[in-house]
C-alpha cells in the first residue's frame, strides 16, 4: 500500500523520539530528509538502516513529483525534517499536498515540536494562541509586526539568535515595552532556558549577552493582564456552579 508518513524527530534530546516513530522509520522503503547528514546522526544512534534521500526547500519543487511517483508504486515512505514536525516552518507541505492530490494516504505521527513546550513553559495564556513562525526578514516584516498589534491571543514566533534583539526591539516599538514575553532557547537540550519578563527587560537581557541556539519567542496578546492563582480558582468555582 502506498503511504506517506510525516514523522517528527527530536528538537533536542534524542530520548524524545517516540517508539512508533522509530518503528516507522525502520519499516518504510525510504526516508526523505531535510539534511541527510543530520538525519544520519539520528539513524546511527538508533541503528536505523533505511535509505535516505534529500528533500529540502531548495530542491522540493524539482523532486516532489519523482518522490510521489515512488510512493505511488506501492511504497511506504517517511518524511523528516532536521528537528521537530515537518511542514511547521520546515519543508513538507508541498509533498503532503501532492500525495493527497494523487490519492496517496498521508499520516502524520504526533511528536516533537518546539512551539508547544515554549508556549506552556512561558507562563502566558495557552488556551488560545497564534503561531507566526519566522517573520519575513526584510520585505513585509514591519507590516507583519503591525498586524500583531491587535492580536489578543498569545503569539509564538521563531527567530535566529542573531536577530533576536532586533525582533524584540521591533515588537517593543509596535506592541509596547511593557508587553510580557518569554524567550525560550535550546528546548530539550542541555542549556535549555526560558527567559521571562517584559519586552524591555528581555531586550536588556539579550543585549548584555549574545543568545545562542534555537529560539522561540512567546508574546502576550493585546489587552491581557496577569492571571493569578486566585483568578483561576474563582473561574473554576463559577464553572462548577
């Protein structure tokens, strides 16, 4: 049976991979990887022998039909990114869409992603959120930030450590320096950190020391106020009445 498995891989600690993901990666005919060198490290660690082929943002338009052809001829294949869930700020959407259009079964396994741990550990409201991924680096960047001014949900953004202070500064100018935020970096790795505070405080923190590693920025939505334990208790009492 032809089938595409979308398989999340660890964002840090190798132990975060699921048993089901390992079973799928060992069973399929071939695995499409964002960077075969990175995935080879994972495969060596778990003794996975499945053949790897390259599938990344620079070649996906050229190879998507060829790989879909291979899957269509009764092959099971898997798609992985360097870390986390494919198609979330990583290549994957094009292949998934192509397989669906051809009637090929597509199954995404649950697993690692950086945005959910960052949201939960931020201490900001997690019931509703808006995932923005990477903002445009140049054209359209300020327009995208301006649109966030009216967003009432907690916002999640990805950013390079080299552009973190610039992003925090731009957010401070657009949303206000007292807007609460959290900078999470190196999630599930040895030097994992969640720096919480206002945008102004975080600008000071990361101006004084250059951040390193993968960065997730979580920002409070417009019109939100700090929630206390008492507020939560009162809400639960109202729900129980």
